[in-house]
């Protein structure tokens, strides 16, 4: 009996690790940014300030992990109100028709010691295309309220024309707006607590 109990106690950490965990995006400590060339010579950067997401992490089998995220395009902020209004217009994002950008993973794979390759469907401006995010993960830490947190930093590049964002003007130096957009995500997630059965 003692041997069975000892074996069960020894197995408990492995079983805990094997169980998938669900994590919720902490939007107040997360950032979705982008950068694009302006007039060939400089880079304009912006952020989306309203986003949400869920991560189901299966550390025993990362391939079973999933990621979903939604960005409110109306929350775009490039620190220039007139430019933000233009980006929200039908020339670019057309937020009246397409108010959100969404990402849903199709594959999660290990990449190096602390890295991940997360492939999924990015839907923007009504168009869905596959993209792959290069992701680095932090270890788990305890927050100020005792909650468990992790951080993820992710990057990818997309061609905006692939998503129907084709507006441009030619000037002497070249196109006013570059086609290649670098996306950077700095995300903090909080581990969901298991629900306790009500008595």
C-alpha cells in the first residue's frame, strides 16, 4: 500500500504537467504593434490598444496547444489622429465593414530552447491568410495577487496587399506606404483557475 501511495505521489507532478492549462490575455499588460515604411526613408509605428485572447497550453504535447486572439481595429493608435482616421477609412482597414482582426492557430511547434513556431489563420480586412509567428516564452511567475503569469513575445511579417490593403501614392522617392508590415506582439497571460464544484 505504501509503495502504491509513493508511486502515486511521484506521478502527480507529471500528471499535472500533462494536463492542458488555459490562459487568458491580460490586455492591460499586452501590446499589439506594427511598423511600416513611409516614403521609403522612415518607419511609422502604431499599436492596437484593445485586444483579447485565449491560450490552451499542452506542455506534454505542444502540438495540441491552441491560440486565439482578437484585435479591435478601432483602437489603432499611431499618435497622429488624422492618420488614424485615414487608416480606419475604406482606403485601408475600413473598420465599418471589418471592425476586428483575428488570429486562430493551426499548428504550434517547439523552436529551440524557449521558442515556438505558431502557425495560424490571420483574418484582416475580410481576408484570411496563413501566417507563422516566431514566439519566445517566459517562465511562469507569480503575480502580486498570487496568480500565475507568463509572457510571450511574437513577431511576423505580412504583405498588406495580400489582405486587400492596396491604397498607395507614388512620390519622388517611391511609394508613400510600404507593402511589408512587421507585426510585434508583447503579451502577458494569466492562468485560469480551475472551477470548484459548488456544494
